[in-house]
C-alpha cells in the first residue's frame, strides 16, 4: 500500500456504551452487573445494553429482564425513560 492509504480497523462496543452512559448518570451502577432495559414492562422489559460485569454471568442483549435475573440475581436494571408511550431521549 502506498503511504496514507493504510486501512484501520476499529471495534466500537456500542452495546456496552449505552450501559456506560447510564453508569455515568448513576455512579452506584459502576463496577456492578447491570443492564439497560427498554420501557416495555412485559417480563421486566427487554435488555438493550449490558455491562461487562453482567456479561460474565451470561446476560446478553435481547434477553428479557426476568431471564437475565435468573442468570444473575444481583443484576441492576436501568430503565429507558418513557414519554407518551415512546422512549424519551431528551435527557
């Protein structure tokens, strides 16, 4: 390759990024197994982001919170705020 045309491959873990944003808002979540759940209340809500600590217990995105709690009873959940039946992303 000629100079200046080298390829760079980067991995950005956006799944954990959203959990880290919640940990920034609530420092009590830092270093603990936690996940972000969508505003749907059925089965505790669907998990949309998972901390690395929770991944160690087998918790993954796409699970219901009730399933995740069976794998990790001490799992802390951060809920996506809701406004008029939709996710409120104004925060």
